[in-house]
């Protein structure tokens, strides 16, 4: 087994998250790339492509971005799962990418701040919706408690509580959409930073 075959074999072990077809396509592409570029030694291959592990993170990031783009339909954000996959694999690709150390730290910091902001907004939105259902429960309970002694007051509380309960069910899909939109925003930022890194590497 020559150096190219060893490199491709090692690369294959890191691409298990991909489907068989995706993995075979990626291995075939880089196998042909190494041959066409005339990279005969392990050192020459790694100087151009990075180690098998580093290259695998780039490939996984590329496929996660492709999957996220395909999951976006009619202008709607992609699935939350595909968006988080983009963030995760791009984050690893940035950490392990053989680029200028300072640039990687800056981009990593931007991603961490973005995730912190999204987490704060998501937690706040969830807390608001949970507070709504709690308030609805308390109001309905209060209405039931006083309806015998003060019917109109009890009916008022019941009406308010049921209205809040209805608002809660209206807010649930809005909450899901809001969180999905926030996560897609993080994925879009990750894709943007990742493309910047790839452009920088291409210009070297």
C-alpha cells in the first residue's frame, strides 16, 4: 500500500457519519485529486490537504452545509437538526483547520458569542411561554375557587384563564418557528465564516 492509499484508507475511517454513497464519492474525489496533483509522499499530501482527520472535518462540514441547504424550502429555515450539524462540524473544522491561529480564534469567538446570544433568546422565549401556561393555570384555578361565591368574578377569571390557555397553544408553533429561525441564523453565520476560511486557504 503506497502513501496515497494509506492516506485515503485513514480518511475513510473518519467519514463514518456520512452515508456509503457520500463517503465513496468523497474518497474517490480526493484519491483522484492526489493523483492529479502528483502528491507522492505523506508529507506532500498533508501539506496540501491537511491530515486525514483534518480533511475529514472539512468534508463533514461541506456535507452538513449541503444537507442544510437542501432542507430549506420556500424560504423557510432548514431543520433544527441540520442547522446544529452545520454549527458543530464547522466549529470542529475551524478549530482543526491549518490556518492562521489568530483568525481561527477570532472566528471561534464569534461563533461562541452567537450561540450564547441564541441560547439566551431561546431560553427567554421558552420562559415566556411557560409563564403564560402557568398564569393560565393559576387564573383558571382562582376562577373555579370563587365561582360559587362570586359567579361573575369566577366567570371572569375562567374567561381570562381560558384565553391565556388559547394564547399558549397559538404561541407554541410560533416558539418552534422562532427557535428554528435562531438556529438557522447560527448555521448561516457558521457557513459564512467557514467560506471565509476556505477562501483564505485557497488564496495561499
